[in-house]
C-alpha cells in the first residue's frame, strides 16, 4: 500500500460548521450592536434598554447570517475529498 492510503482526511460536517460559526458570529454581532447603541445614545435613560434590545437583535441576526455563510464556505472547502489518481484507475 502506498503511504497516501494511510493519511487521515478530516471531513467537517457542514451542519456543524454552519451552526457553530452562526452562533459565534451571532454573539459577537449582538455584543457589537449593544456597544454601538450605548455609544450612540445621547443620554442614559429608559430608552437605552430598548435601543440595546433592538441593536442586539439586529446585530445578532446579521452575525448569524454572516457566520452561516462563513461556516458553509469553510465546510465546503475543508470537506472536499480529492481521490488520488491511482484509485480512479483501479475502479
């Protein structure tokens, strides 16, 4: 057997990559949205709570979409298995 047969190929499940990256980017997006709402609010008031909530939802959903896209790209690029030329000729 050739040494290429003994190499281990890591295949990433696309659903795991999309879920993981979506979650991570969603949390970061929500935190960025809250920080932006606090920074841009002219004064501290009860309205700040509403602004932070809306900004967290907006940033979180944008992060989930972006993370899902990045996770899907990552899974496709890392999950592609290229067969050696010697195996194709045997089949």
